[in-house]
């Protein structure tokens, strides 16, 4: 699957579920739970125990899921993620070298940015999508203000997005949403309530469909 196709599917799916945990969890079963609920773009952060091993298994056994690796901070981590089958990378920073290694391997990058200058630089560097973070602190009005003078670009606001405001972000021009604890609920995960996680995924998926 090409970089362009993966990037388009991320936008079509509308939501990136961000899996971040300090404790070992069954990542494969977690991803299966979200996929069953309609969330098929999932990011597992580098600092989650067992992340790369899970990404390798998921990439080999779940072709309908776009599995990515997040919290990629340098080219070494980018290379590791790619070697383990990541279909896209997500960064917390704006670094053209990460884009270079990803594009050489024909996979997209969701590059982190905060200020208008960082957003513009990420676009100029060739980022496929731009992670606007922390979106909750900035607000929808900030995203709209940044988009207004910029060339066409695909923003993925991340942080502070939940069931109450997800559709508002999409309606305001977000290309997709990065959603962490509101979707990857720590209590449900700790209880291994995979059915509950699937139901939560369905609720978020319905918002994307309504705003399509």
C-alpha cells in the first residue's frame, strides 16, 4: 500500500486512536476491539511496553487496520518503527529528517506542530498530515485562525478531544482527529473490558459518519 493511499485512508477513517500506556497490556486484542467498533486507524506510542512487537503482529495479521507508531522523536526510532511494520509515523516535533526516512519507505508522517510557523514548516518539509497539539488548550478557533492564511493542509488536532466536541472539530475543518484517553479509556483497559472499548469506538465512529 502506497504512502498516498495510507494517508487518504487515515483521513477517510477520521479518527486516530492513540494507545499510550506505562503498563503492559494486550495490545493486539486492544486493537481488535477498536477495529470491531469501526476505529481502524490506531497509533501505538513508542514508549508503550511491547509496542513494536505488537505493531509487527498487527501489520501482518490485520490488513484492514492502519497501524502506526507514535512519539517518534528521531530517525533511529523512525527506522525501528518502519522495520516492525508501521504503516505511518506520528511525531511530537517538527523534524524534516523523520519525513525523509519515512518517505524513502513510502509511508506517511503525521508531524507534530504547535505554532503557525511550525505548522507551515511541517507542511513545507512534506508532512502528509500535521498533528496540531495540544489542541484542547488551543481550541477550535485557533485551528481555524491557523488554517485561514495557510496553503491547503491537513490538520489532525490532538489532545482534549472527546465525544462532546469531536464533531465540532471536524466541522471546523480538521482532516482527522487524534484521540487519546477519551477513546483509549484507562479504566476500561485496566478492567480488560474489551466489549466496552468496542462500544466506545462505535460511539466515536458514528460522529465521524455524521460529519462526513
